[in-house]
C-alpha cells in the first residue's frame, strides 16, 4: 500500500486537488483534478499523471463536504491501493504570525478564522475545506501553507502604509500574496540563473490574478499586492491600484460597500476596461479597440511596477515570467521586455510555477517525512 498526500486549493465555488506520493521524491502528481460549480451544478474531473482524463461527471447539488467526499472516494477507487496520510491546504492569509507552514489544530484554526476580515473573499473557503475534512476524517493531519508567508522577509518599511500607527498595530499593512508561487520560483532559480538567485530578480506572476515580486538573494523585499489581492497590477477582473479617493467618491454617490467590493474584484480589470472578457487569449485575438486598450493598460502597469521594484532592489539581474499569461503569452512577454529596454542588460526567464508541489513538500516537512525540496 502506498502512502499519499492530498493537496487542496479551495475557492468560492471550486475545489482543486492534487495527489502526491508521501515518500521519497514528491515529483509528478499521481493525479490532479477539480470540482467546479460547488453550490450550483457541481462537476468532477480526475486526471492521471499525464493529464489524461480518468473520470468526469456531474453530481447532485452539494456543499464542500459533499465535494470532498467525492474527491476522497473517487481518487481512492481510481488510483489503486493507496492510503491517505495527510492533507496540505493553500491558505491565502497567514497574517503577521504565520511565517511558515503549520499543522492545523483547533487553536491554529481559530487564529486563521480571526484573519477572515483581512481576506473575506478567500479565507472562508480555504477554511471551509479544513473544517469539512476535520469532521469527515478527524485523525487525518492537515497542514496550512500560506500565500502571505514568503513576503514576511520584507523590511518593515516595505510593509507599512502611511496611516496612524494604531492601524498598523491592528494588522493593516502590506502583506503580499502569490507567495507559494514565488517560493517555488526562488527554489528553482539557482539551477537556472545562479547570479539572479543570489542577486536581484523580479518575478512576474501573470494570470487572472497577477502580481510581481522583487527578490534579493531569493527573499522577498517588495511586491505589488498589499493588504488585499486587489492591489497592484490590472488583473482579469480586479482593478489593481486605485486611488482611495475614488472609492470614497463612489460610496458618497450611494454605492454600498458590498457593491464596491464586487466592482473592485469582479467587474474591473481586463473585463471592465475591454467589455469583451477577462481572458488574455480572447483579448489578443479580438479586433475590438477596447480589448487593445485593456492590453495596453495591463502592459503599462507591469512596466510601472517593474520600475518601482527595480528601484527597491537597486538594479536588476533577471526578469522571470510565470503564471498562465506569463508562461504562455509570448506577445505579452515581448511587449513587457521591449518597454523595459531602458533598464539595460538583464536575463529573461520563463519558469512554470508549481504551487501544488510546494504545498506537498511543505506538508511532508511539517510532518517529518523524508524528501527533498523542488
């Protein structure tokens, strides 16, 4: 019987999962999949190690617990004689305290629930999966891996807003996100570009959610997302950096806080500017001039933020692209690099990210199992 780890990434209506060996090298997942449409029209997909579909079907309306039960039941039947020994979760927010992955117990769970106000659109769903598993498999070890943890190496000045100290003391500060992706890239960079790994690199994680991170010696010193994942770059449906005066103006015009939140997270970005969609592939193929304007804004904001991050580093040895757009859109990479010619000579890399592998390795280490990092 083979011991395996389950890696979970729970969203508002989806549950993505990967299955890894718990022993030896983690390597390629034994299976991946997802449940989409939780709460409306759930659909399950299971893929083998080569990406081939092994199972795909819809099932009756159900919540996270039902979705998790489906995952646990089906991957067990399809993957042979295996034993699930632990689960690693992507948890968006670890606050100031959680700077490394941690095994979840009742105390940790309560502290993570206390961070829900800092990430109301992500944290509740991450923790819903944890609670559901705790009810279903109370003796199964669960490990939380945080998207914010990688950025806790930033100097204090990089984490502060220009607000009265009492607000900083209660947790209003720049946290940064996509940390598991950046941590993976930092772990891979020494084998690709030793100078950049020990020196100055900017990593652009470009996808539906997009951010950039300045790394000095593989450590985060600045990043574009801050208190929430809505800050920084223009994204698929998120606005990116926005003058707070705009939000005050809209509130005074009668917009509710809930409507404003929906505007910032779900109606803006590439979707809002283009009126066409949020998918960069669709925009690049469109003849609509508004689609071109959205792409122009996306690239322009990357250039602006790149200049800021290079200033924080005091120079640049390498620019790394990752994420769905960063890895797959040569057109966007070419435009970004062309606009960055003023920086002089620097290396350019495309490195596919692997947050799931990062979570699997963290889970193994927390539980004391042997194996190496990626």
